[in-house]
C-alpha cells in the first residue's frame, strides 16, 4: 500500500490520521525537492518517532517506491498538501497501472494559508511559479499568467523556486514585469506561513529589497482590492 501524506506547514502539522499511518508503515520517505523546509529533518523525525529516508526528484520519479508498495506499506511525506506537484499525480497513476493500493491523506497548503493576508481566495487566478535564473536561462513566461490574472482583476500567487533568495527573486520579478509591460506597485510578501516564523508584508517592491526573509516564502501581486482586503493588508504595515 502506498500512502501520500501531507505534512501541513509546520513540523507538527501532520494530522493524527497521517501520524497513525506513518507509525505503522514499514518505510517512510520524505520528498525533499519542491520546497525549502522551514524546519529541520531532525525536528520532523522527533514528531514522527520514525526513521525518515529523504528522496530527491530523480528517486521519486524512478517509481522505485511503487515496487516497494507492492510488498509493504510505504509512506511518502510531502510538505503542505500532497497533490500540488504533478510528480505525485504520476505516482498515483503508476500505482493504478500496477494494481497497487494507494491513499491520499490531505493537509493544509500555502493555498490555504495565503487567506491570512486578507485577500479573498475566490479572487485568485492561476498560480505562477518563478524559476531560479541561470546564466543562459532567464525565463519570464510566468508573468504571462500574471497578465491573464490581471485582465480578469484576479490576484496572482507566485511560488518561488527552491534555493532562490528574496533579493534575486525581486530582481527577476522587476525585469520580467518590464518585459511584459506590467506595472508593479505594492506587493504582498509572505514568509513561512503556518509556522512560528510567519510574517506578512505589504510594501512597495523597492522597500522589500532590504528585507531578510526566511524560507519558504511566496509573493502575491494583488489586483483590484475590495475595501476589506485593503483594510487587512494595511494592518500588516502598522
């Protein structure tokens, strides 16, 4: 049996059901490549009371754990909720093909937590992901999603690639916005939502360049604000 278990946003955020399942599994794997964790693997191990085996993208995509799940109960732990990455959907499809039983145990994700900004969830558009640029790889196409969202007066959540620091991300954002004729004013910056390190900022993008931020973090480009959304956002600057 294969269990895909969401960890939630904090080290002790796993559900009681998820924890019970982990304790009876023969092997417990941790997917470690989609987010910068706001806590250590040791802290998570203390909560679970089990040995954890970290897996990178190649190891998960090799589908080795599907073969193991034919013979024993296997857990794959995923930060947040387990089905936000296409790799995990692929695991389920492979389990079906191999006639391996599976179960998804959901949890809170960043998509839940951004509501704490005061921005109304139903007013968000498509989610964009900002990749880390390299010398010959500077894609700005994620801003097309922002364009589409703004055309329908929808807010844009931008998820930040693992290992991409804030100052670098802001520079990439400014350059990409210029390329797509998007006028950036005040944006929302969210640090480690759902943890004790949680912070929310609503500032001019130039002001944010001097901030020190703990991972994981995300950026929101607001569209037209309802008066209540504006009121809540302004409170984060007091």
